[in-house]
C-alpha cells in the first residue's frame, strides 16, 4: 500500500506550497554550504604533500569518523540541538574533504570538472523529477534500501576478487541507485516541509535532509568518476 503523507488540514494549497518551498530551499542551502566546505578541504589536502600523505595513511580512520558522525546525527537527532547538528554536519563535511584528497589527486583536473558537471546535471534532473512528478515515490524507499545494501556487499566482495568487469557493473548500479534516491529524497523532503511547522524541527530536518542529498550527490560523483575519470 502506498504511503500517504500527512497534510495539515488548516492550510490552503498555497500555504502548503510555500512551506514546502521554504523548507527545500533551506535544505539546499545547507547542502551548498557542506559542499563548499568539502571542496575547500579537498583542494587544501590535494595542494599539500604533507596533508595528502597524512590523509592517505589515515583513510580508514577518516572513513570511520565520518560514518560515526552520520550515525550519531541519525540516531540522536531528537536529543541533539540544532546547533550541535550543525557542528557535526560541518565537521563531517570537512572530514569528507580530507578523505577525498588522495582519491581525487590521481585524476586530471579536466576529468574532475567533466565528472562534476555530469553529476550536477544528473542530480538536478532527478531532483526536478522528484519535485514535479505526480507519482508517489514513497514506495521506492524500501526497495532502494535493499539495493543499497546489495551494492555495499558487492563492492566489499569485489575488493577481494578485483574484477574490472564487476567494478564497472557495480559503478553503473551505483549511478542508477543514487539517481533514484535523489528523486525519492526530493519528493520526501517536499512532503516533510509541508507538515513540519515547528521551527526547531524544521532546522533539524533541513540539516538531515541536506545530509541525504549531499551523500546522493557525492556517491553519484564518485561512481561516475569510474567512467569519466582520467588518471594523471
């Protein structure tokens, strides 16, 4: 059965649209801030041999650190203040930039720019679809989660097998999954923005929504980089 999003009865359709638009704008503002922080830290890491070496030697700890922050934000969202969530989100974005430094440093600037442009185009198209489609995408949530777990397991398995063909298949699947997640999350956040009226909860929700869209964009970029990236 398809999920029906709750809508406040006392609001007119115009008020519903205004609340949803304001909320999604706040989500994208937070996402833009986080991407700028990540880009700045990645550029800094790539421009410093000492920082690049440190990041390369500590990639596992950086990855665990970013994962830990995301889990804290997800499971303790209600207990944390909006300010604490903000600090955690900015810290996560900065660590992601440091983590990406060694990964991006092996690719040419031109291929990174091309991949970013393609990612932005695909992300924007899927976000627009999620915003304007009349189809209820909420039923995709469970399927996408199962596909994501399968993608993670396949990626881990291929670390041991080292198959280039499997790597391409996994990358293609990753592009499709996170493109669909972008449409799904956009529609979900628009619906959330209509009935979430408490300002503190709207701020927290916008930050967590930005986390979801940020991760969609980042994973789209990294999977597309497998196809479009030219190594130095």
